[in-house]
C-alpha cells in the first residue's frame, strides 16, 4: 500500500536535489499515474502539473502515439549501438528531422542520454575543433553565474551555481560572468541599460583571459532553473556582437527553451541568436524517454569532417533506437499539430497575462516570463524589494502550500516558477493562477504581510 511504499522509498532511495535527512524521516509523495496535465499519487491526490514534469512534458502526459512509437521500436530493435560504423533507422530519421526544425546552419547532431552529457559533449567538441584548427590554446569556457547546465562534473562547473560545487571544485578552464537578472541586480539602471552592461562583462572577461585562449560562451536563451531570468531585449544582440567580433563560439543551451517553451521552436529563434552549437534534451521526447544531444553547425562539423579521425567520445546509449523513436514521434506531433505556433498565439499570451495580474498581490515584486514559463518574485516590500524571509524560506513555504493545494510549481531563490504544458486550456491556466494566488495568500498570512 501507499504507506509501506513511501516507507521503503525513505529507507532505500537517495533522491536528487532533496534534503536526504529530511526525506529519510518525512518522505514525500509517490506519483503513479498521469493524464493530460495532471499527476496522481498513491494517496489518491490529483495535482495540476504547473512544471511539465521537469520542464520536459511540453505536450502533457497523454501522447499515446509517442508511447506507441517507443513500444513498436522496442519490439523491432530494442537496442543496438551507434559506434563503429553502425546506425539504426530511428536515429537516422530523428537526425534528419532535427536538421529540419533547427536553424539552417545545423546539419549534424550528436546524441546523448541527457542535457548534462550533451554539455560535456560541447566541451569536447569545442576543444577538438580548436585543436584541429591549430589553436590548441583556445580552451577556456565562459558561462554565467547562477546558470544550470547539468549535474556531471563538467556541466555543473559550467553551471555556476555555487551550491553545485559542494562535492567538486569547478574546472579550471571554466569562468563566469554575471546574469541579466534586472529585478535582482539592475539597481538604478533601466532594463535596456542593464542588459548592455551585463553583456559587456563578457567582453571584459575575454580581455582579462585573452581572446586567443577563450573558446566559447555558453548560456541559455532564458535562464530556466536559475529563476526564469528573461534577459532585457538589449542583451542578446550585444552578446552576439561580442562573440562574432572576438571569435568566440556561442553555445545555446536549449534544454529548457527548446521545442516550444519560449513561443518558438527554440529560444535561439525567439532572440535571433546564431549559435554554433545547441544543446537539447527534455522535451525532445516529451520527457517520455531519456534523450539529449548537440546540434553541430557547419562551421564546426566541416572542420571535423575535413580532418577526419575519430571523435573519441560516445555513450553506450547514444542514439538509442527507442529514445530516437520517441524523439521522432514527438517532433512529428509538434509539426502536425502546429502546437508551438498555436501556444504562442493563444495559451502563451493568456498564461502571461493572467500571471501578471499577480503583480497586484502584496508579496509579489515582479512577474516575468515569456511563452510558457514564468517566475513570480516574492518580496516583503515592493519598493525596496526587501525579501520576505532569509534563505528563500518564503518561496519554499509558498511552493509547499501550492503543492498541498494540488498545484506542482517549484521555487528558485525567492521566486516561484511555473512552466505548464503547452497543451493547457485557458480554464486550466486560470485554475493554475487561482491555486498560486491561494498559496501566495497563505504565504502572506504566514509572514504577517
Ligand atoms: N541544461 C539546462 C538548461 C537544464 O535546465 C538542464 C536540466 O534541467 C540540463 C542542462 C541538464 O539536463 P539533464 O538533467 O537531462 O542532464
């Protein structure tokens, strides 16, 4: 039964990003069923999933054609590898389909199982690229503080979240600049002025480290796990200018932004960024099967192809047939339903408009977002932006209240985060906002505002 399942989980299962001692004594919920945009736990609770799982089930939980594609593929060819001159049909077809939906400069893909591994792959690709170009000293990566690029040692090092470095020191070839988080750090500057200022930190860092040593800059078009940090409009054009002028590769981490989240196929499309590498994972299979990868632009692919030789990097499950079948079914669904455009025209604007109404709430300092994700920043005082409580406690409280009220949202710092599926109806978005409003009321009462 549910109680003994939860007890077994507490006794034997170490959970990611979970306070282990707290979990061992209090446990959590066991989700055992999902439908449309709702998840159900073994205690009979139904929750509206305002996070699309971990920002991955962009089409919700009832895409039976994706499940069927995985099942069919497992029956036909449950596994074979892509090493040593072998391939499989779903991997071939998915590679071609990805080339169709990504910007023109991309004609090659490297498959991994996850976004973390894809970002590790980026590092190895970039180092090989510059080695082959005869510039072996170009090895340094610049990324942003408070970014999340995954949990492997290299990806967490790129990430720049200090908490991620509890177990490891960051890699010595990774350096960080600030994030375009106007609400937290903009001070007296207008958003546009602030966008230029933080973008120019990249230029200053390149000067400091030496242009001949800096290989690449990696960033999410909109920083997701860091708190849905929507950059001012001035930010990306300035970053692009700097990368172009200073001969620095631009890597867009599209793990969250990709496949419709920002209102376009990719965040790079929304911001007209022209990256040489693009990381993807999560929504490529609608979250139903582990799959990630890197889109490789011709600029890099041509060098690797011209030189030949092995790219000595790969994973047993690179291009796993069932994962690629899931990816292909997901891409076909996105294309055939035109859901990205529909969401951009209808549910996205409704979601953003309804959430922005929360700016009238006494403990809400800012609502920001784009497409189908957003952050609601909690404050005690709207003018001074004084926090409600130290150590993000108020947002943790608010998240727990929302979860108890049947809404899955998450918390980053003092912000509440929500990223519901693109297939949500207007009534469902209204219900999400209502539940969030209720959690905000309860939080305000708890903290005496
Ligand atoms: N990059 C970004 C932007 C992410 O948000 C994540 C995961 O949340 C990753 C990379 C890591 O992906 P994965 O968890 O599949 O390794």
